[in-house]
């Protein structure tokens, strides 16, 4: 009976951890989506970006 109780505690702990990790992932996705949406709304942000889409010249060997 003692082992059964330990297994139930372990199972409930794993379920709680999984729920917490799921919430963290959802919050991360929501923040990422909000940043992405805010970035698309701001056309000014893209025009002043110093990041190039591809390198200017090919790499030398």
C-alpha cells in the first residue's frame, strides 16, 4: 500500500510539472506572437534595421 501512495504522489507531481511547463510554453508563445505582431505593425522598424537579409559578398575559402 505504501508503494501505491508513493506512485500516486509521483504521478500527481509529474502532472503538476507538466501543467506548469505547458503554461510556460504558452506564455512564451504569446509573448513571441505579441512581439511579432508589434514588429509587423511598425514599418519604421524594418526600414531602420541594420541587419542584412544576406551577406554582401560570398565567403572565401
